[in-house]
C-alpha cells in the first residue's frame, strides 16, 4: 500500500493538530523513514526531527506532570513520565491519531512496506516524535505543548492511577527497603533463536524465590517477575497499590 499524497497528509495533519499552513516539506520529512530514504538516493530521514521531538515531548510531559500533580515527589513523577513517553505509548497514540493514524501517511521502503512497517511500534513511535519536532519547529513550544496535552493527556491520567504498576522493580525495591528485607535479586535465563528469544526471570527477596516472569526481553521478564513478587509480599504485609 502506497503512502497517501503529501497534499492529503497536509490537510489531515492540519485538522488533527488544529493548525494552518503546515509546511509540506517539513511534514514530508517527518514522515520519511530511513528505509524510504535509502531507496531514494539517501535523501534526509525523519531521524533528526525525531531527536528534536523526543526532547519536546519529554519537556512537555514533565511540565504537565509538574503542574498537574504538585503533591507527588520526583520518585513518582519519573516513572509516570517514563510510562507516557514509552515506545508502546507513542505507538498507541500514532495508531489512533485523527482516526486514521500516522501509518497510512508514512514513506517507507519496499522492504518495510512488505514487512508491515506501517503497524510497527518502533516506526510509529519514531514518526510521532518526528511530527512533534516538526510542529515545534514551525509553530513553537506553545502549540507543541498543546498538541502533547491533547493526545497524551489521557495517558498521563492513566499513569497517575497505576501506582506500583508503573515500575514494578522500583516498587519492589522500595517495599523491601521499607520492611528491612534487603535488595531484590534477579535470575534470568533465555531460550529460543536469536530472532525470537524468550526470557524467564525470577525475583529473590531475603532468600525467597518468587514465581517466574516471562517476556521477549530481559527487562520485560524482570518487570513481570517483580510484579509477582511485589503482589505476593504486599499481600502478606497488608500493603495496598496506591
């Protein structure tokens, strides 16, 4: 499936972002994946705009969290921000942006096109940041922050209600420290071929091993193991997930 025309993209994103006279060249750059650039003689990609948009997003989210949750300490604000700017969160925003999402407008090489690139989380997340970078360059911080607030506001509210689930490893470490149980330890094994590895992790607290957690990465497996350990210990200690 070929990308929609740049004229269609301009009309679409002007409506989505609530702006006028969106620069078609800047928008086209934000939508240009490196696979497309490589196949078209090494033209510029959206990676520099992605770099800028990453910073715009982080500053905007940090500002919104600071203003909206004045009672929360940095230790709780940091995992909330990490949750909102994660690749999954960015990809979710990209998929529902304006109804059609970003995917139909991406400029992809044939390989990525055939490999389902329009639905790949990493490509969608990068394009979301690149679009924010483009909005910032053309319209400035105030408009960029408005766009972030519009599309990431629900994620911020969700993050505020997740409590310990935002970062199970940190939550587990805080729980064990509060109750004099020492620092949790993790053991990880991996199985499967390089392109489809599965990781299994166990969390150990004060010499006790808890139920295993599995995932497609070491980090994900440890996160799941920490969740099970936290829930088990919190149940024993009468601690609620706030």
